[in-house]
C-alpha cells in the first residue's frame, strides 16, 4: 500500500485569529486550527485525548500550549503531548504557509477508507 500525503488548503492567514481556535473539515477529519500570538499556525485533531473525549477548538491558547475547554489539560501544540500530571497525546498535522494560503498535510494512511 502506497503512503501518499495529501495537502489541503484550509484558508488564508487572515482566516485565523491569534489565540482563537477554528474548526476545519479536512478530508475525513475535523481539525482544530490555532494561530499563536507569535503568528505560527498549528493543526490538531479536534478530539480531546481525555477518556471522556470532547472538542479542542474552544480551548484557550497561551504560548504554544492549548488548555482544553473541558478538563483543563495542557497540550503542547507542537507535539500534541499532554503535559504532566496528565498524560495522552492528540494527533498533530504539519501546517505550511504558502504566500497567504494556509495548507495542512494529512498522511495517506489517515484518509484511506
């Protein structure tokens, strides 16, 4: 099976406000996309790694960390790692800015039916 990456344009830089999450449908996934105060854009699966689940897009961003809206777990937007004392991981996806376009890349194995 060939592992092909798929790149999706998810908006322009202006679509993403600093420290405000935005839900984006991307292929078969729902992503939570965040722009940090230093202008970097991060995409994570909009699925809380907490055992009870829930969305992440409504979380609070501080620096490169997301504080999830339901359980106040601290999640590193760069790696997806939940910070101690909690543990877990959320899926992260590479984001690139090409001119004004914001693109996210999904691995082929994630989008095959």
